């Protein structure tokens, strides 16, 4: 598989969990884009301040470079806005997106239950405010996070392999 895949969505939607499972099924590398944030971005989010585009562009460029590496791979990355996805596709034009979508209530509960992550639950509203769902002309699939991981991965594989 050489098509790079971005598992996208708001914080707490399950991007890392689904991304790891999908990468395992595809036998490709997995990268969590959160690990690529520079320390200043992490500190800003930990302090409860959302990132702005100036903070995001260098990070997205790094993510795009990783997607463009030979062999494809799966990257968990919020990619909330069309402009961010366009930036990623500028580096890796064949990128396919799996948007994990769900209600604020469900994702909020999931986010509140996780430990050890730098993103505070107070920033979830700003993520939903920024979210621009996949448009019809963007390659990818939107799935409900209420499905279990296996169902999400199976549906994504079927769609990815038929696109």
C-alpha cells in the first residue's frame, strides 16, 4: 500500500487508536502527529490556548513531509480545516482521509476519561468550532466514532482499497 492515510478528527475522537489498528492491518508505519508538535505548541495547548494557523503551518509541513515518504503510512492528525488538508495534500497528493466523527458529548466523555495527554478538555469546543468535515471532492471516508475500532478499520479498508 502506497497511499498515505490521515486519520483525522477532533481531540479525543480515537485517531491514535484507530490509526495504529489501521496501520497494523495495512502493515505500514504509524505516526502520531501529536508527537511532531514543537514544544512551544504543546506548552500553548497545555496552558489552555488553542493553536492558531501560524502555530500550525510548520507542524503541518512536517506532517506532510512524513506522508510523502516512500511506502505511504498512516498518520493520526487532526487536519480539522480544509486548508490544513490541502497543505498536507500539497506535500503528498494521494493522501486519503479517514474522518472520525461523533457528537460533542461522546467525544467529550472520551477525552475526559483519558490520561497523560497534553490537550485539555477545555479546548474541545474550539476544535469543533474549527472542524470542516470532508468535502465531496476530498478523497476519504467519514465514520462514526460510536462504532468499535474493528468496524471502523474494516470499513476504512474496504473504502480505501476500492477508491
